[in-house]
C-alpha cells in the first residue's frame, strides 16, 4: 500500500510522537491531496507547540496536553444508532457521523434534497474541493492546523448549489470513544451564490478519560450566500479540544455563527472571518460555560478587507469554581475598507472568588470613514438586581440562579434550531443552578 511518509529529518519530540501514526495513512489517488498532506507534515517538522511565551497563547497554558501520550484512534468503536440517539437533532434529516475522526456511514443519514453532503472520499474529485480544501485554514504558521491536515483522510463535505436554500439543518456529529486517542475532524462547507444553509458542528463524548480532538473547519460563501453556523463543544471532562475555523465572505454574503463551549479540560477555538468583497454581513456570538478547573479560550479575528462591511460580535463567559476563560477578539479594518460598521462586546460573569477571566477586545483601524466600537466587562452578579428579585419573594440562591441563567440564555436564544436551542437552554439552566 502506498503511504505518505514523514521525513526522516523531523527531530524526536512531542509533535513527532503525534505524527507517529501518519505514515500508516493510506495514500489518496489524488495527487493534490497527497501533496497537501505532505506539505503539512513538513510544516509540523518546522513548527513548535505554542507556550505562554507566545503572544497569542500567553493566557492559555496547554502544557498538560504535551505531558500526555496520544495515539491515532485504533479500530473505530462499533456503535449502533441506539448508542447515539440522544445526540440527534430532530430538525436535521441529514447527519454525518464521525467516530474518533473516522466516518461512520452506518450511523449517518443523508436526505436527497439537492445539497451535496458526503465524506471526502466520495466527492474528492470535484474541482471545487481542490480549490478550497486547505486554502482557507492555512497551516503555515499553525501547528495544530498542520497536524490536522497531515492526517486528512475522512472529512465532512457540504456543497450547496446556486440559489438553493437547504430545507433542514445539516448535522455533523463528531463522537469521541477512545481514551488517549487523537482524532482530526475536518469540515469543508461551500455555499454557492444565492444559497442558504444551516450547519451544526457538534462534538460529544461517550467516555470521560483523556483524549485529544484537533478540528479544522473551512467555510466559503459565494456572492449573496447565507450560512448559519452553530458550533457546540461538549467534550468529556478530561478532554483536550483545539479547533480552527476559517470563513471567507464574498460580495453581499451573510454569515452568522453561534459557538457554545461547555466541555473539555482545556479547549481553544480560533475563528477567522475574512471579508473578500463589499457589502458582507457577519454576526459572531459565543458562550463559554465552565467550572471546576476547566480552561476555555476563544480567539476571533474579523478582517474587514473591503468596503461596506458590517460585523457584530457578542461573546459571554460564565466561569465558576477555579476555571479560567480567555477571550481575544480582533476587529481589523484594512486600508480602503471605508464605511465599515463593526461592534464587539465581551461580557464575563464570575461565579466564585477563584474564577478567572482574561479578555482582550481589539480594534485595528486603517481607514478613516468607519463606525467601530468595542468593550468588555468582568464581574459578579449585580447586587442590586439580586436584591430586587429577593424583594419580590425569591430566595438568595433562586435570584442568583435566575440572573446567571438569563446572562447565558441571551446567546443560546440566537440559535435558529428550536430543539437544539431548548436542549442547550436546559444545559445552561442545570449548570448555573446553585442549590440553596
């Protein structure tokens, strides 16, 4: 069997141990895909694992990740539909399921509604895929994106034809089952001109031991396309989750993202949105709800490279126990990107004296005719609001529970899928309830 081999010049170390299973990856019949993998392997050989000395990682210590030994997932677990039915979303009649990063056709369901939803192997000959896969989430300076691309084999592909509106959401379900396994979920969404689709990217676990999920998603919107992107990370309590998402917006396209981070011992989500033409609209909402010793880091960059772009961002963190949340949001307005209208808000709620938040909203503006605002707050519940509710007959704990739930529910309410919205609202309610 032909394989893509790791160069012998790569020095021994943690990254090389992660790459140990890569030579066993079957070669693709497509030369461009083999080259993409090989280029990614080369970059892994040059790059290093980020540390607190790196500016983009100075609040996020991932050294616990490097102290554990992970291996590529072995033979995927043999799951039955009954094992995962609780994760199904009733509005989604199209579902691709990946178990430890490996496509599971027996658990997947694809509706014949004109939208192409397939695993990479079934559609990789399409020219559009070669033009986009690995071209938006670049790995030249990103070691985790490079690792994901080095292991690129199975991947979720969604292609929405010209002027088509998908009648139901597309659900991508990534399930972790093996302890000490490293998996590399991959997704590519291409929305052609005038199309519309809702994508649900969902990460869940069937076990609580340590494992590593390293995900990459690329989304390209053509002119006048519309994408609603819901991302839910509810990994196991000992998991490590690092993800990169890159979005490209063409003329008059509209992208709305809601990301919810609930699980994992350490999680990091990088979202980069690039406006490539005039008149785009981008809304990015996020919620991190963590406790105990969890660390959740969200880094975003909305790059206004063309005029008349509109972006709105609201990110919230609810942090309890000794947990640590990080938010770094950059709004970039390039020279010539006149009439940009952008706002960004970071609001953070601390539920204990040992909870910790680092927030850094950023504006970099190189045009003079723009409207841009940003702001951040970090604090505990408003004592006057607690007092008001108590004066209406609620107990101290009930008042605090209600205010905490309302703080997070504002983001959940922006999810356009009713059953998922209800389910996540219940999760927020459970995790923010303090017993009297």
